[in-house]
C-alpha cells in the first residue's frame, strides 16, 4: 500500500475491483468504499453498527487521547459528547450566534494579509485558531507568543503524528506497549510522558480559564461556559464537557485552514472564476462594506465557488475510519466484526460520472438548471460520525472566501525577471490534507479596498 495520496490508489483499485474493496493488512480487515451509494448503504443506513472507531494503542492508551471525540469509541459517552455539539452548533441557524466572532476575526485576517501577504499560511492558521478558541472558551489569544496557542499548536502537531497512518508499530502490534522505555528501539515509549502531559494540559488549561472567568462573573458565552453553568454538574458530566470542548480544536482548527489555503491556490490558478465572483460581490454588495454572513444566499456564484473549493480538494480525502461493531452481510459479502471501513471521499468528489471534468475548478457546475451534486453531502463524512462542526466550518470558509474576494486580487507571483511563477499543485498525504506550500501575489483591489480593510479593523 502506497502512503502517498492513498485516495488515488484506492480509486484505481476501484476501477479494477468495484466500489467495495476488501484488503487484509497483517490480520486487520479493511474495507474501502469508493461510491456514495456504498457509503450511504453502510455508514448511514446501518450506522448503528458502523459508527465505532478503531482503537489506536499509541494515541489512545498510551498518550491519553481516547476521550477526544474523533477517536471516541461508540457508546453512551460518545452520544453525550455529540449531543453537546448538536445543542450548540447543530443547525445552520445555531451558528448565527458566532457571526460576530467570525466576522471580527476574518476582518483581522484581511489586515494581516494586507500587511504581510507573504505570511498567508500563518495568517490563515492564526485566524482559524482564534475563531475556535473564542467559540469554545471565549479565549482571545494574543497576536504573538500566546502561551495557550503555543501549547495547543505543540499538542496538535503531536496529535497529527499520532493519528497518521502507519506512524507507530505499536498500533499494529499492541503487545509492544509493554516494552519498557529503556529497551533498545522503544523510542515511542520515551516520548509518552511528555506527550501525555501536553494532552492533559491542552484540555485542562483552557477549561480552568473558563471556570476562573465564571467564578469572577465575567465569562462571556462560550461552548464550555454554556454547559459548565449547571448546579447539578457531576464529575462525569464535567469530563464530557472538557473533552467535547477539547475536541473542537482537534477537529476544527486545521481543517478550515486547509480549505482556505485551497481557496487561495485555486484563485491563483483560475483567475476567471475569481473575476466572476468579484463582479457578483461588486454588483450585490458594492464597495463600501465587506460581505457578511447575512449575505450568504444572495451571492450564488460565491456560494458555488465555495462548494467547488470543498470539492476540488477535500480536506479529508480518505474519511476517518469507521469500525464495524458486529458481523454484517452486505450485498452478499460477509464483513467480520472489527473491520475498519474507510470512505474514499476524494473519489466520490472526482468521479466523472458525477462531476464533469472533475480535475478542473469550475464553480458553474453548481449553477443553472442541472447543478451537479453538492459536495458538502460527502466532504464532512457519514452517518452518526458526520462532522459535528460542519455548520461552523461552512460559515468560516464562506466568510474567508467572500471577504478576501471583495478586497484582494489573488494572482501568480512573479520571479525577478517578471515571469509568472506556476504554483505547484500538490497535497500532503496526511488525514487532514493540505495544499503544498505555494507562492501567490495578494494585493488590494483598489485604494478604497485598502481603506475599507483598515477602517473595518479600527471600528473593532
Ligand atoms: C472544512 C472544514 C471541515 C471538514 C472538511 C471536516 C470534515 C470532517 C470529517 C470528514 C470528519 C469525519 C466524519 C466521519 O467519520 O465520517 C469530521 C469529524 C469531526 N469534525 Fe470536522 N470538518 C471540518 C471542520 C470542523 C470544525 C470547524 C469542527 C469543530 C468545531 C470539527 C469537529 C469535528 C469533530 C469533533 C469530529 C469527530 C466526530 C466524531 O468522531 O464523532 N470539524 N470532520
């Protein structure tokens, strides 16, 4: 099995073996699903048995991530955590409450990009992190050297390593967990104490901050304060809240970052789409104000462009693994309990049967009398494990795209001889896949656009 762009390999296997592919790796049965029908039939219609997660020995048992929602085993605690997400951000309407935070942070993003366009990736990361920390804990990070942001960044890097495919042999041979740390080759055991401490801190420290604010009577509404504010809270309830809140950053920060990078990459590559979207914003919104979330739905081309960003490079090309909880017979195939089932989201969003010229970025495919299928049906996963932050994610990505289009021209950068630099089109192979670093030129569309960015930030 190749680990580079595994989703393409699995799509190729599909051409030979069909939509449901079974492989066995060192005794672990694995099923890949290459079509929306297969994913819907198994992960949605039979979600009661297809919604567990496999246990990662290193991440869960040794480092202590078993309570993070993305890795949480199916059961009562899992349901309780999902319920909190649903109550707080389960509908499009419910995310309206975050509009002021999202708009303020996205305006600050525009200013950062205006002043330092060369640091685009860092500005995207900082903005996504700030939105999540404010929504979850009402914690407003400092622009530089914020100790919580540093802790979270460090811990999320560890988490990405822990959950990347084939990272630790102990996940394949759990017996290795008993090897003592001094044993030659047991490097994985030596990092455990430090990483386990970071894992504890990353959920405890921000929760401690919220409790402190609540005790002083100055806590503004947030995910954590909303659920902590209960006289009858038991210890186990607090653990659910603590980990549900901690799961937000893991699920929400890096994912939207990838989509927004993809947006800037596609705008660099497809200037026509950019111009059409800007013309629509000029006609509907004008140039005296920035688009806001209330304008969603009034800008059909921008809406289509954002859908195309989600489709052109899905953030999670191979869905998180679902674990089958009991034997199943599906379309005549026997699938044993414990099988890990992975939906190939990339393939579903690049199937020429569903999307004409799937490798081309073309927002118009979602407009007109026969729009192609909305990629948001698939890119957020399936069944009882479907992304619980999708409404917040959609709002964040839409706002970043619409506001950036309103004030910036995004073009190919030029080399010293004035020749356009072709951006490399490549993506990392990790679970959350990012565009490879690329160069682009970002300039304000006019003096008025520059003034608008500055004025909107002064008004804060
Ligand atoms: C563009 C942005 C995003 C994309 C494409 C995305 C996609 C996904 C996908 C594909 C899954 C796995 C679903 C499955 O197993 O079938 C997932 C799970 C998850 N997402 Fe998102 N997500 C995004 C943003 C967010 C945000 C903003 C949050 C938090 C506010 C979030 C929180 C989570 C959590 C906690 C899980 C684990 C759910 C579970 O295992 O039950 N995600 N997401």
